[in-house]
């Protein structure tokens, strides 16, 4: 029983930390589009960030922030991530929309 509880706690902690780091990185890009950059341009490679676990890559493109899951997942996984990001940015006037683009990644729209 103790092993099950420890496993559950470990999964919960690591599951949350993945999203916390993702939110930290996306928040940083969203904020910088209000304070530092008018646009990141069309070549995001120099600005891209990958979470420490390697699960997410976040890349700004123009005034959009692209979030890509770095493993093969179902479209349901992207739908869940989209909903999580929508909840995270709910009421944030810097973000106009969050959507899944045709390339299969999530875009956070910060266009004016």
C-alpha cells in the first residue's frame, strides 16, 4: 500500500512539474511580446526552449508561440494540452486565442 501511495505522489509531482515548466516558458514568451519584442520574426530556432524533461519545445514565431510535444502522441493528447493552456491563460488579455494548427502543434496567439 505504501508503494502505491508513493508511486501516486511521484507521478503527481512529476506530472505537475512538466506543465509548470511549460507554463513558465510560455509565460516568458507571452510577456516578452508585450515588453521586449514586437515580433520574433520567422526564424524561431535561436529563441526556442525545450523543457528539462525534453517533452515540450516552445518556439515563438512572429507574435505566435508554438508548443510541440516531442514524442508521438494522439490528437487527444494535444486536445488535452490545448484545454490546459486555455485554462492557464483564461482571462489573460495578452492572449487572443489558443488553437491546434494544421501542422499538429498548438499555437498561442498574441497578435494585436
